[in-house]
């Protein structure tokens, strides 16, 4: 029965230390490919949505995405941006798999940056996902001109430890110290 508090304290310490090591996604990933505005690909100025054709990883990627090879295929989901209120949030705007890891992006907001006869620019926010990492807030950027698209996503938060997690860890360590002191005092009183 005396070992129960020690086992509980150890279990609490293990749970607290694992939650203290959140691993956010860092860096930027870039894509290129084909696509067109909808409903009429020939009139970007009147477009209300985006359709994606064949797309792949492109450019210089950084942070969590640095090991993903240029040319890795990505699957995009088309969306309506005008009006956008009915479709946001949207899970898995894009998804790709590389080296056994799955990466994806959930769309939370859509803003029109610029829309003209030949050019469309969209941007917004969302949540980045990757195998082995915590969901991380991110920004996205889309541009389309003459049937070619460019898309990038980047993490928007720096990895900052949560003060609450460290407070819980400290409380757990303090509890272990008090338990150890009481146990030593009890052992000394039994031997005297």
C-alpha cells in the first residue's frame, strides 16, 4: 500500500513531461501545378472558386518540410471563395505523403488579395498537420495566372512552451520531493 503514492507520482510525472514537449510544425512548403478558376476558366475576374489539376511540391521548403522532395505529388481539394462563409473551415485543403509521413492543411479563412482578368490572389489562415507533430496555426497563399498555380503554406507561430505545462511539471516534482522527504523521515524514526 505504501508504494501506491510513489507509483501515482511517477505516472503523473511521466504524463506531465510528455505534455511539456509539444512539437509544432515549422517552416514553409511550396506547390506548383495546374488549375483554373470556376465556373469559367477563361474569365478569372468573374471566378467564384478554384479547381486544382496536377500539383506537386516545388521551390525551397524549410523546417518540418525540408526533407520533402521537389516533385512529390499533392492532392488539393477545390473550393469556393466567393462567397466563402459556407465552406470554412474546410478539412484537408491539401494532403501529401512523403517518406511515410502524411502532411495536410485545414483551411480556416479565405481572403481575396487581388482578382483581375488575368490574375487571382487568395490568402488566409488554417491549421498545418504532420505525422508526429502537433497541429500548428499557419498562413496560406495562392496565386493563379493563365492556368498555372502557385501555392505556399507556412507556420505562423514560434514554438513557445506553455507556462501551465511547466507549472504542472514543477508541482509534480515538488510532490515527489515532499514524498521523498516524508519517506526518509519515516525511515529514520523507525530506525531510532
